[in-house]
């Protein structure tokens, strides 16, 4: 199991694009929580079989920014280096 460890320069993480994208996603979710009409309209358009696949707690986690938190956590956590072949080799 991988040990949880922050990246060296985690305090400057607000400058990282992935963190900005996470913040943008959190803003979208905050808007949908403040004015859920578009969300309810899209939800009502789904067939009942699809709606049944998502229990209430999954919708609650998504509404409160679980995705944005995951993006941030994935970005500031050390990850193993993967050697990828360079383009043109």
C-alpha cells in the first residue's frame, strides 16, 4: 500500500492547473447547490432505470464537492514516477 505523503512544494499548489480546475469544478457544484433547477431538469430527463443506479448518498457526495477534493488530493499527493517513452523514439 502506498504511503500518503505530500509533494515537496505543496504550499504553492494554488499555482497548479489541476488545482485551478478542481476549484472551477467546486464553483460549478456550488452554483448547482445554490440554484439546482438545471440539475433537477437534467435529473428528471433521465430514465428511472438510470436514476435507480445512483443512491442518495452518491448524489450528496457529488453535490458537496467530493470530486473537487479528490482532484486536489490527487495533485498534492506524491505519485510514483512512470517512465513513458518520449515522442519520436
